C-alpha cells in the first residue's frame, strides 16, 4: 500500500483529490494539510511514501517544504502539483530533489499512475510545465542581482550601500537601472518580477 499525504490550501480540491485517490486499491491517503508548515509536521510524524504538494501555500510553499525535507535526507517522495509554469520553479524543484512536477488538473487515474511510477524510481513531469518554465535571459548584472536580493530582504538603499561598501548615490543609480530594465515602478514590483522569472 502506498501511503500518501496531500498538501493543498484549497480545501474542496484537497478533499476531492483525497476521496478519488483513496478509491485506488493500492493507495491510502494518511493525512491532509492545508499549508506548508502543517505539511512539514505531518510528513515528519507520519513518514508517508509520497506527498502531493501544491506550490503556492500559506506559511511555507511546496518548494520550501521540499528543500527542508531534502536537506534532512527525508525518504518521502515529493510530487509538486501546480496550475501554472513559472520560470525558476521547475529548476528549484529539481534541486530540491522532487520526483514529480505535475499539473493539478491531470485526471485522477493519470495522477495515480504517476504516483506508482514515482514509487518505482521514475520521475514524472507534465511537458506543458517544463516548456512553460523555460526561463528568459536574465537582463540583470551580477551586481544588480546582489542589490535586488538585499532589497528583497528589506534593506534600504543606505543599508545596501553599507553592506556592499558602495556610495548611497551608486546604489540609487543601480536601483534606478534595475527598475528601467524590468520596466517596473517600484522595488517591490522589481523583486516580485525577478523572483517569478527566477532571476534572483
């Protein structure tokens, strides 16, 4: 029997998925989580064979959980379920040791087959997600990426200048150039866009 946990913040979807997978003769849903932190706790407590995990969840994303489990050498196999392909997500998932990267709207029999194949040591990936996640060329220089990462941590231009041993004016110029390149109006928008594209 393949023991699985489903981590998905949309309760209706989670419940439907659990009911349908439970009907499979060789699959048992042993736990359900509504957010990433709960998923992490359940996986550590129940040690399931597989966790089906949404990417976008409160507290910790599916990829955050996968990275934590990977760093601990956890044996649970992770299959990420998502509705969209975002550049950077697929690469991050592969680095975190996930075994599957699938569309949420796959038919349940296809999902069950993917779970079985993952248990047999295969990796399962929806082709649409891979092609959709091919990243665009990063327009930011290494220094600009460095500055944007510090901005993402909440540092002001003055603090970034201190951290990188640059003048305040130089940092302001870099930030202005980043906003121009990314065609956004604020640092918050720049951080969001760069993270979505996998550029920082």
